[in-house]
């Protein structure tokens, strides 16, 4: 029962890492450098607080993080101005690795961050969290500091809609429970042990990040999981319960787009791994419908899951890091 | 983080824990919480030195079910309770660290007090308990409030807050008393309260702060509830008005046949130190150096409890606040730097005068 064993040894609750003094001491002993990356697109409402909390608690009070960077896809609001005023390093994704061009998408920002940031560990935290707290970083970084064999730590959260007994549902979101977990159950049963495979908060070692490809859109998380799993196995992962995460709720229609992107990325990966064979070209157009009066209207949305190659294959990166 | 931890009066435990953790990290002595959960930390000075208390109430008027998430703009922090008094509590938690970072050694003891049960029905319960049972003599005190900027209080008005509830009994005989619901009877009480003479000297006011009654358009209200405050520069005037309100309630109840209840929620006695008191002059001097315009007026905060125990005390405001005690509450960030600097400045000046504080 590998899943049971893994859950026993590699699933944590953030409160297990309350001793930040010890965490910082262990980090310093290993001479690790930790970078925090916050990918953004129009996040002026929440970005300021994230920067203030992380900077004051995890740089000034406890020197756990060495740099905080906001990597932006081209916000039209004051995201970058606010982030900079509170002391974050700010970058427009298009200005990083200019020779590689610019693609619009969260995965692009995450990929570019590998080149721009200098940490041995990079922590990614989404910018839309209204109940931000240092645990969003400490809970993810701690397993990497305390367990050298751990390479990739995912967050999961309580989503207590209502429960009266001691048992809670696994806490995945709608796309996780309807799409991702069934797919994993079919093809990668061990990955079902990850409570929230699509969560946007994770901490990863550089030597893993630069070895894996990055879809630039919705498929980035599922691709990571499959790639890391096939290269290093389930024990490369850990997961930490970060309690509640309060963020914008997405409309079902938007989740449809997300599911479409994830499914594309999943098909790509399983085909590359010779697990399935897709015999014809699949469509990149998601069709959604709405009723307007008596008319049924069709929306055609083109979603192409483009992919960035492993960063280690980029010359400028190898040069910068002497690889 | 302090502000995002809910702390309605009587339920401040989590906030106290957070405060005590900060005190522990700063290496304060005698870190503890007492029977009413006040959070306490002690920064010792030289042996035999006087003791200055720095106090902030930890409770807010907002229930735990209200979202306490803050949002941050370039120069504003928005969120419930931020001005009253999460900012004061946060500065209290940070002061020991700031003193340490600035390498400030004070020639006196500082007692840091995060007090509970201050607001509403709390009726300054935390600070009153602490002062009634304190083992450590307190020579002077500084109370911290988030807003307004430049606030300088050193007197306390006499005050009484009360709640009047009207209930129409199930068996009420409308044919005998007329078709009037609870709201009409409460209105009668309010009109009579306004007829009570209020002298212009000593300055006296009656404020109707909250009114609730009934459930819908077409049903006679079965209950109605008024929250009010009487304040005056003279204790006797407040006592007189309270007595008159009691009589009005008895009369309306007797004539209408409805049930009227009066609940005295909180009270303060008039008092304070003079404008010429060295503590006030010290504060004014520091504020002048920082170009802070003092806003002098009476206070209903912890100051009243210190004054009642003959401890010279002031209340200082830390920044500009807006829409305080509403769901849209916000404070400005830039003035906080000067707001904190004034507290440090006052502590430094008091330290210089430590021989005269006792």
C-alpha cells in the first residue's frame, strides 16, 4: 500500500512547522537560498498584502526567504506599482529571456521565473489569496528543508462546506474531483494521493524545475505532476495542509476552459509516455453554449496548450547558472 | 495578522495568543495572561525604577463571523476593526521589537498590556480587573488607539451607556391600551428622554446610537430596542439623567401595559489630569517635534480606568482613520511612522524624567 505509506510519511499539516527559528537554522545549515515567485495578472487588490506579510514575517522577522519576485503577464491595473512600493522585485514576463519570445499565460511566468530568480528552491504562491499568511510559504518549504529526498511540495486546503463527523472529504476543487482524479485513477493511481493536484501553491527544488517542461496555460500543474512522477516517483512529492484558502470563486464556464486545457495537456503527456494513442488530430476549440431569449448561441474558444521546454535546454540559462 | 484575527469582546483568546507569542519572541519578562485573559509582558528597567504601562485594547466590535480579511492599497489598509483597535494592538505587539531594533535602553520598567473586554458590555472589564488586582505598581500609562492621528486625551467624561427593551406580552390587551406596538411605546420613552433638561454647563449630551424593532411592514412590532449613551462633564448630571430615565420607564410601563427593561451596559466616572500635567506636556512636546497637531478631547477608553485608579494617563492616536467602526473601516499607512515615533519619543522623554515619575 504505497499510497498509505506515502500519506503517512509525506503528508503534513503546516502547524508541524511552527518552529520558524529551527526552520531558518536548518536552511542556513544547508546553505540554501529560497525564492518566492508570485505570478500575477491584474491582482492589485490582493498583491500588496501578500508582499507585506511575506516580507515582514519571512524576510525581516525570520530570514527564510531570500527574494520575493512578482512576475507579471502584462497587468493593466496597478499590480506592479503596488508590489514594488511594498518592496518586491517586479518583472514583466516578456522582459525575461527576450530571445525566447513572450507567451501570455501563468505557466510562462513560472517558467521565466526559473531563469530570473536565483534560489535553490522556488516557492510559487498565487496572488489572489485574501487570507494570506506565512504558512503558505513555510508549510511548503519546510518538507524540502527537513527531507532531502523530497523534491516537490504541493499545498492542499480545507474546504469545509459542511461536515459533522471527524471525516472530511478530500477537499479537491470541482475540476479535481470531476476530471483530474478520475484521470489519475485510470492512468496514475498513485497520484490520486495528492489531495489538490491543481493547487497553485508549491515549492520545488531548482534541479527538478529546470528538468521539466512547462505548458504555459491551464495544463502546467498536471504536467508537472506526471513529469516528476515518471522521473522520480511518488516519494519525490510531499503535500502540506495549509488550512483554509480564501480566493475568488470561478464560474462553471471558466472551469470548463480550465478542464479543456488540462485534458489537452494530459493527452499530450500520456501519448508521449505511450500510454494512449490518439489516432486523429484533436480540436483546440472549446464549444460552450448559452440561451439568449429563444436563441441558442454558441461560443467557440480556442485554447492551445503551448509548452515551454525544460529550462536546462535554454543556452542563456545554462550560461547564467554555469551548467 | 493581528487585525485578521477576530477578537470580539469576551472572545479575544486567539489575539492574546498572537500577542504573547510576539512578546515571547522579543524576550520580555513575566509574559502571562490573567483570569480575564489580558495579555501581559514586562520590560524591566534598572532596579527600583518607575513603571510606565503601555496599553491597547485587543477587542473590536465585530463578530467572528464577519470577514476580517484586510486589503492593502498604496497608502491604505482596509478591514473591519483596523482603526479601533487592531492597529493599536499591532503596534503594542511590535513595540518591544522596535525598542530592541533601535537599541533603546529605558531608565524605567515598561509594562505592555493587551487588554480584553473593553468595548460595549465588556465595560473596560479587562483593564479594571488588571488594575484592581495588579501586583506591579503602575506610575503612568499610555493608551494606544489606532485613530485619529494626533489624538491626545487626558480626561475622561462621566458616561453611562444603556439599553431599553420594550416587549409586548403575548396576552396584551390591545382593546384596552390601543393598537400600539413596541415601537410606539419606545418612541414615547425617547421623546420623554429628550425632554430631560441637559445643561450646557457642565456640557452634557444624550445620544441615541441604535434602534431596532419589529419584523415586517404590517405586523405590530412585538419588540423594540434602543441603545443610548449619556455623557457629561459632571458625574452627578449623568446620575440624575439615569434616575429620570428609570422613572420614565416605570411610568410608560404602568400606562401602556407593555414590559420595559433597562440594562446599564457600561459607565465611566469623570476625571483626568490637568493640561499642565508633565505627562501631557511631554506628549505635546514630542508631537510638536514631529509636527503632529494635537487633537485634545476627553476619552472613554482605558484612560478612564487608569484615572479611576489615580494613575496619570494619556491616550495617543497612531494614524488617520476613516469610517471607523463600519465595515468600510480604513487607516492611512504613511502617518503610522510618525504615530509610532511619537510613542517611542514619549517613552524616551519619560525615561529621561524617570526620577520624577513616581
